C-alpha cells in the first residue's frame, strides 16, 4: 500500500500512527508526512539509531538488547509497542535491521525486521533483502507500509 492510501485509510478509520525507526532513521515517518493531510494521523516518530536509545526512548527491554543485539524480531515488536505507547497512537511501526555493507553483530546485511502493534495486533515481518543501503532502506519502508496496509484492509 502506498503512503497516500495509508493516510487516507487512517483518516477514514479515525486512527493514528507513530514510528520507532532504527534502520530507516525516520524514512517511514518522513514518507507518511509527505502526504497532504498526514497531520491528522501521524502522531510522531522516534529515531533510535543508537542501541541505547532503543531502550531509553522506545522502551525496548535492555536485557533483550544485551542478549540478542539491536537486530532481532522482538526488538522490532518492542519498537512498535514503544512508538504506539510513547506517541499515543492507534498503531505503532518499529523497524530494525542491517543496511550494510558489512554485517552487524553477526547479522547479515539485508536482514530487516518490521514490527506492527495495534489494538489486538502485535506482529513482526522478517525480510532478507538484496542491494545496497539505499535499496534496503527503501524496501524496508515499502514492507512497513504493506504490513500496516494488510491490517487496515
């Protein structure tokens, strides 16, 4: 689903969205807010590129980060939970992954986790993407929009 369709759907439903982004460093939120009328539904976004900010700003469990690192499916889920709670939104999206070119903590480039949290919903999509940094980050944004779109239909 495209950003304009997501914004329109959220407006029609009277729902809101917030993000907690590591890998994408705000691209999801920036893309959504590029749509006219987005201010009615986008509550805000947390850019949590540094690992400690995932805990401090988004509320990701420190023990989880210490044991598994920042690129893990449960981290994405907790980022989504944190975005939703901290920003008071109906939906939260959380993204973490490795854009490359090198592995991070033994995790291969192109490994991406997208979390979605909403009332009665908590899910994570695992992606194995190819390409350079820009392509991986762009595909992660598209995957986040697709995941949210599936739950808005």
